[in-house]
C-alpha cells in the first residue's frame, strides 16, 4: 500500500500506481515471505519439550504468512486501485499537513545523517563489530530460565493442617482454599497433605510470587507442620508430584546409600543462596511399632498367636462384623477401637486377648489376658514410602528459586555442590521436569538459532543468486539480539523459552529493513544505472517510510504483551520485552549499518571483478 500511495502522490492514477507499485514491490514481498518461512523450518524438526512447544507455533505462523503474502499480491493492489483517490482530489487537514511536513523533515535529516555515516565506513563497521561481540557476551551473561518428625496420626495431621488453613485464609489475597489429607495419588503417606489456594482477582492483589513469600512467613509460625508452596503454571511439563517447583532426582540400588547421600546433599542445597524451600520426598524417619510376643508367657497363659492377631485386627483393622439393611440402602458395621485408644503405641497396652487357664483339677477356663503380659511393644525407624524410577529406589529433592535468582544459576550451583560432595558411584543424579527441559533447551536454543540463520542464508542466496547480499541482510540480526538481551537485563527477566520465541520472531522481522533497501538499490543500479552509493542512498530514503511503518506496527503489537498486567502476564511478558527491545535497537542501527555494509560489499565485488578482467586481459 505504501509503495502504491507513493506513486499516487507523484501524480499517477490509482490504477497505474497499483500496477507499478505491485510490480516494483512484488519480489520484495516474495523475498520477505520465503525468508520468514525459512526461519520457521528448523522449528519443525526440533525434538524434546522445546520442539513440542514450537511445532504448533511454526505451523500457525507459516500458514498466516502465506495467506498474508497472497492477499498482499492480489487483494491489496485491487483495493488500492479502487479505493485510493488521485492526489488532486485528496484534501489534507491541518494536522495531516503538519505531520506530512514533519515527516519530510525527518527524512531529510536522515539523509544528511546517512551521508555522514557513508563517509565514515570504518567507524560504522567498527560499531557493527562491537554489536556482534556485545551480543555474544550478553547471551552468556543473561540469566537463563525454564522437617519435623515424619510420623503422625490422621487426627494430628488433620488438626495441624486445619491450623495451617486458618493461617492462610487470614491473608487478604486469598479467596478460598481446598484442603485434603489421606493417602491417594497426590499424598503418598498419611503425614502429607495438599492444599489448592485460590487467590482473588489479579487487580485486588499482588503477584503470585509476592503472595507466596508473604504466606511462607505466616505459615512458618504454625507449629508442627511445614508448608511448601508453588504457583500453578500456565505451561507445565512435570510428570511427578513434588513439594516445590523444580526437581533433582537421585537413584540407587542401595537404599542405605540413597538415604545417606540424599540427606547430605539436602543439607548442602539448603545453604545455597539461589534456592529456597528445599525439600525431599524421601521419608525414612518414620516409626513402626513391633509386637514382640513372649512365647513362654503366652504358652503359660494359653494365649495363641492367632488370638493376638485377631485382637489387633479387631482394634485397628476395621473389621466388618455386620450389615444393616433398610428399605432404601444398607449400612456396614465396622468394629474398631475408640479414637482415644488409638493415639500411640501405649494404646496397645490396654488391649486384652483371650487366654486359657488350666486349674489344678485339670479343668480349663477362658479369661482375658492383658496384651502387655505376653508381649512388649518396640518402636523402630522405618521408611514410610519408597519411590522407584526405572525400577530403582529413588528420591527427589525439590526446590524453588530465591528472589532474583535464575534457573540457570540454580542448576549450576546444584551441579557444583554435587561435584564437591563426591557421591558414591552407585548414585545416579538427573534433573526432572522443567529443570531437565531447561538443560536440554540450552543446547537446542543455540542449534535452533544457528539453523534458522543458515536456512535463511541458503534461501536468500537462491532468491538473489548471490553469496554477498544474504550476508548484508543477515547483518541486521546482531542488533536485534543485542536489543532483546539488553531489554531482558533491564527488566530483570530470564532468557527462557518464551524469550527465545521472541528472538526467533525478531530474526524474521528485522531483516525486512535490509531486504527493502537492497531490493530498491539493486533495481536502481539495473534500471537507472546508478552507482552503488547513490543507489543505496536513494533506496534508504525511499524505503524509510515503509521501514518505519512496519517497525511501528510490530512494536505497537508487542507493547500489550510487555505492559500487560492481567492473569498469566508473567508467561507473555518476556515475549513483549524481547520484541520491543530488539525492534528499537535494530531500527536505530540497521538504518545506518545496512547501507554501509551493502556499499562495502559492492566495492569489494567491483575489485574482484576488476582483478578478474585484468587477469583475463
């Protein structure tokens, strides 16, 4: 539309302007479309979690780009020919005339600055080299992202979790909660419980991270129970339930070594400043009561082992003794000891078992014998639960990140502590869930960006039938990467998967500046016979308006992602920050570096051509 409007402003009729504008800009649209799709091709072949996240993104974007290109080459020229008015029929308001004059002055100022830059190519190339080096350094420096006693009774656990729920409900950000205890898929043992805390709408509270930190302080004052909290993620890949968000797994065929190594590593990790809420699911400090029967005493009193087993089951095994039937339903009658007699091992001393006593006359009589007369109760440590991974005993150490800490720093700190601890050879360690996906993404991310750049170079080389022009176009990428990484540092955000998506989008967006300049410069050299400097200077001025228009369109589209504060904005925020930062810096730099690099390659090509002619002569 901008190119057609430019011809209309020069006095062409809308129909003629549509033909000439579409013909002139057609190859540029094809180049932009094909190169954009080329950026997305490597995403389709990515594996692991990163690949699964990118597949739908790549396909959706590629189809949208193809449809947009088709519309731009067909429907847009037709509508422009019918809807645009000739310049003589257009009436400009005062505000429009003022903006037009101001924009013309901006283009003139840009032309003067461009002349100054073209006269100093070495300084400009030095700035470009510094941009490349600084981008690499920032990529390395920027942060990167993806117990009390264990034995307790059901009643005690219920009482303590209720006290914890009361403390949480006092927080002004909490709307309501759901609390449950008991052994099930989420709670492996009786001494653990779960809560789902529902917060008030985002506008009535702080962020979830701030609420969690405040709740951690208030719940720490509840005696006899510890609370570990993690926010519900919009995107989660964990397949194991853990107390906190990130997981580190230890496994070994030797349960004793596993318990010892887990305890040592747990103590070290709790001291790391990058981690908070460090916990483990290894529960080997429980207590188990054993009934040791004095068989001589039991024999004298006529107490059999079967009688002791029956008495224990009657008291604590919930024996079904009857069923009451009514017209509508049925009720099962369960035999068990009263709750006050099930508070601990001492309750066993109050049990009686049937025994047989033979008197002097040889007759026997049945009597009730205290269990304590024929047995004693011994408590021993025992594991409450033992998890397995790949058939081996395993323990998971989970953790949250401390405020201001990145997942990359936490992973490095954990690996350093593991190396210093020198665990036994039988212990195997690995990160799980988001932490493991993060480690895999470090390699995948670099491969993804390199593959996108190489694919784009090949496609552009085929389109332009040149080895040089694709390099000129790709020279716009370091400035976009520099702006994205600087923006992430300024916003104190990690470079995660969403940030990488933003950088991939930038790779496709920012190169359009160079493509529009180079296409018009090459056309001016072929059609008008201009020298490379005059051609790139003219192309830069002619394409300044569409370059600014397309950059502002992308920038304004990314601003809601960067400034949004609604529910789930934490997931989208890095995408907006990387796009806004990359677009601003690339816009400021590529308007000057691209013409200088184009002119430098043109002069280099002329030297090679001249040397070839001299050699041939």
